[in-house]
C-alpha cells in the first residue's frame, strides 16, 4: 500500500505479514507495481509526472532512476517482452501512442488508442507477455493488441465504469 499524504509505502509479504514501512516519494508521485529486476519480489516504484522520471528501488539491485515519458503521458507497467521483469511504459493520449522500455527487447513505440482512452495493459491472451490495450469510456470497450492472437475488441461494462487490468479474463 502507498499512502500519498506521507509518501510512505507499507509493504506486506504473504509469507511473513507486514514489513517495515518505507518513506519514498514526493507529493504528486504515482505508485507503480512490478518486479523490475525479475527476482520474484515486488519492487517499490513510482512515476513522477513533474519530471517524467521513474524512481525504482529494486529488491536485488538497489535504487534506479530513468526518465521515460513526457508531460501528459500516463505511466503503466507490464512484462511486454515476456522475460519475467516488469517493463516501463507510457501511453500518450494526445497522439494515441505507446512507448515501451523493455528490459530485453529494448525500446518500441506503436499507435494504439486515442485521446480519452485509459491504458489497461495486461496479458489478455495468456502467453506470458503483456499486451497493449486501452479502455474507451465513451463506449465501455477494450481495444487490445494481443501479442499472439491479433487485435481484439471487447465491450465490457457501461459508460462511467472504471477499468481494471484484471477485469477481463482470457
């Protein structure tokens, strides 16, 4: 859990229960989820919109900073190259473009979405790779580029719903 009022992370292990709270971040930071060093342990990470930097405390590799994105980009994460490590990505609503920083496959970009769409990247086709996807609130539809199964559109929910990455099962 991340408490933005104090910039404090409250990690919890399923094996041992609550862990030591860690203060990390600034007002306006966006907490991000992932295992950025592929060691099987979730890492503390955040995206700072004021400077477009990702700040990550990797459990096995320590502190890491990477600039990735521009003003107005929406940060997201996923294992886009299927190597077991969480990758950084941003969705640029103004152009409908995705920018991926993949740990083994490098940089890529693609157009998928439009202004007003919400990024909902997840592994929709079950192949171990995160798929680029957006949710369009105007028609409650997900537009997905499956890494193995091609393009998929799925109407799910109704106008005004808030999407989650896990609300569509493959």
